[in-house]
């Protein structure tokens, strides 16, 4: 049974390790249960990827098809377990935080999870359909696509992971401002340069050389940066008004 430590409770270091071990075992156990459930429906989880491709995939080794089902079940289980992992992480560190830090850390965990899933959804519904269609058409009339299930899943899942991380940008900008590393004025002045940086990042993370698909990655980065600045401005102004009241 997991022990819930009280706020400010002092315990020996060995008990912290024991608490961490129990929570890790709990997380791994929950991941195992989720993986088992996802593997039982792995064919349904794989079906949307087949629909996105528009044709059947091939496997080049005897183990490749089996590992494809294992991979899709594992990544789906990880997605299911994100709230559990976040809660267990919060439950472990929260007793050692001050009340002010608790008010800050909780929303950060929630925001990081939400932004990551928004990025993954944006990649799946907006970026991947255009990218896959473009890449398949790139062979023209001289090449016939024979898509390996391993290579295809690696491509899709890596793209979704990249966009999930990219959408953490507002959290990063707010954080570096909160710790005093940069001022809001400096962030405003960096806007014109960020447009260039965003298009460079878009060119790197998108596998297609056309401008349209690069813009699908670059424009969200620009918008997310602007949203970060607006949040910092509104939050900072409200904080100043509260301190002067």
C-alpha cells in the first residue's frame, strides 16, 4: 500500500527511496495491465494507421508484424498511463514542496500533459494526412510503394512525439520568464527572430520538402509563442494589480 506523506513531514532518506520504489512498482504494474488491455485490441489500434495510409502494409521479417502489434500496444498503454504517472510523481514530490510551490507545480503538470496531447492530436489530424499523401505521391509513376509496417509506425509515432514536445513551447517560455531568465520586453523583441527560428524548426521536424507541410509545423510554433506572451502579460498584470491593491 502506498503511503501518503504529510506536508512538511520529515522522514529518513531510506524511506524516501522505499516510497519511490513502491510508486515505481505501482506505475510499472499499472502499465503492464494497460499494455495487456491494449494488446488485446491492438488490431483496432493499428487500423487507423492503415486507414491513414490507404493501403495494406508489408512486413519484411517474421517478427516484424508481431513487434508492430507490440509497439502500438505499448505506446497506447503509455498514453493511457500518463495521468497515473503524473499523479504518482505529484504525490511523491508534493510533501516536500512549500504551499506556494504546490500551487505552481500542480497546474504545470496538468498543462504539460494537456499541451502534449494537443500536439499529438494536431499531428494526427492535420500534419500526418498531408505528409503521408505527399510522400506516397512522390514516387510518381516509376515507383510502387511497399510500406514496411515497422518503418511506417516509427515514422508516424516519431512525428507524433515530436509535435507533442513542440507544443510544450508555451510552458518553456512561461518558465524561463518566471525564473527571471528573460523579461517580457525581451520576449516581445525576439518575436521577429522567432518567426525565422520557427520556420527552421518546421523544416527540420517535417520530413517533406514542400513549403505547405513545413508551414503546418511552423505556424503553430509562432501562434504558441504569441499565446505565451499574452499569458505572461495578462498574468503579470494581474499579479501587479494584486500586489498594489
